[in-house]
C-alpha cells in the first residue's frame, strides 16, 4: 500500500512514516496543503492521510479541490481538531474517515486498511519504462522481456517509483534523499548508494536492459542500455 501523508509537524510526520513502514505501507510525506494537493493530483495513491491545520491551504480546502477534480482516493483526516463540527465538516467535504489525535498505531492502520478496502475498485496503475514495469499492488518489479519478477523493499520501491516518474532525467542526489528519506532526515548519501546498489542488483537479476547510471558530481539517471 502506498499513501500520501500531508502533515506539517515534521517530527510527527517522521514518526507516522516509520510506523507505517513497519506495516509494509509506503508513505510519501509532504508538509503543506499546496504540496499535498499537487502530489495528490499527480500521484497514484491507495489513500491520503490529511491534516486540517496546514500552511498554504487547509485540509478542508485540499479535500474539496480533490473531490472537485474527481479524485476518488480514500482520505483519512488525522488532526487534533476532533470536535463534532469539525468531524462533520470533514466528512461532508468528502473524507472517508476522521481520526482525532492522539491515536494508537493499530487504530490508524486499521482505518487505512478499512478505507482502502472500500476503494478497492479503483484501477491500480503500473509505471513502466523500457522493459520494466513497477507493480504497486504486488510491490514488485517485472521485466517484460524475460518475464522475471522480483519483490522490492519499501525504500527500493520508492526509489524505482521516483526514477520511473522521471525517466531519462538527471535527479540530483539531494533531491532523491529529500524525496525518499524526508527533508529532516539524517540519512547520508552512503545510504542512497547502498539502496541504489540493491536496486541495480535486482534489475540485473530480472535481466532488464534498464539501468540507473551515475552522473558524476550531480546525481543519477534512469536510462536504457544501448
């Protein structure tokens, strides 16, 4: 499962991401309402966790704009504003569930699984480039030439998704680290090198001609080997 987490409290956001990762749920964290709207419109998510009090645009406004754009992704509103009026406003704006803070890990995960089951009739889109396809529902990578497939870990999946959304484009190392580990992460570039090594080995394992190449002093690029 892949979710978009729109929460401006970065320590809480990091804690939720870690919590979800333990449940094999990949979370993309963003910290403003405007970024949340952009990512929700441009991404393929199983669910969205949306705070109410956000910089740039509040959660209610984000949700209304998403529903106006016919985005049917299930939305779990997670906020300290747990009054009855706020809960009613959230549900009337199109939320699938309204979970007040503080919350238990088991409750958050159960709510996510419940709202995604209700939205399970949505099409799950696979990303593809060259001879590889990334399958979110199976968290796996397929080589269409060899028909070999391999499972991916959470960070490996996030890396491949980022590259597949930006094929033939040089991605700076700083950008990759921020997108995968977060703005306030203490992850160093050697962490990135380790996970890139894992992904490259899996690309070789399935017999793909797609490669992640280093651009010296800048970053990395996803390209097809000639």
